C-alpha cells in the first residue's frame, strides 16, 4: 500500500510539473533590450549633483540581452538629449544642427551595448555651454530607434541638481 501511494503522489507531482511547464510557469527570466540613462562628472565619477558652470557627461545606454541579433532603423538624429527645468527645455544636444532625412538600417549583436553620449550643457551653437542656475533639473535622453519584433522604451529621464 505504501508503494502504491508513493507512486500515486509521484505521478501527481509529475503531471503538475508538466502542466506548469506547459503553461510557461518555469521560464527563464526574459531576455530583453534594456535602456538606461547615466550622469557623470567628466572624470567618469557617477553623480547627480554638479556645480554651477560645470560640464557633465550624459549617456544613454542600450544593451541587447535577447541572445539574438536585433535589427533596427532610424532617421537621423538617432539620439537626442535635453536638459529640462520645470518642463522648460534649457538646451539640447542637437541645437543648431540639421540632419539629412535618410533611412538607416543597423543591428545590435547579442550582448552588445550601444552608448550615446553628450557633454552637457553644451551644443554646436553654445560650445562653452549655458549657465545652469542652482536648482533641480532633468536630463532626458531619447534614442529614435525602431527595432524589429520589440521596441523597448527608449526615452529615459533622471533628476539632477546644480549646486553653487
């Protein structure tokens, strides 16, 4: 009797596990395209506080963790950065620039990372930068990439502070 009950329990557990697997309950964590925004001092030290008049690095980082080659296309500019204060655009990475309207195809390999960078708060028409007064600001990064299959959220924003 003990042997029969043990077989019955084992069979029920096996059926339950097969049902869970069939319902995709035992999947590995999803492999995705991830997007992040990072701020740093020009020496590479991560920071969210900068002195008035100080230039800083803003990076938008896209990582392919899908295990597949991911194809994408864009029309330039393929990325844009902005500094905002209370929803007012103070400066962008593309101020003073114009772009050809061409259609570009590209791809990102498995485990590859694309990094777009901007030295803020500068632009072509403001090469020395603008003076940000002390206060709270937002750094906004946007990659205008249209991926095949799945397009991740490519807009990222983070707060930072200008201190005296």
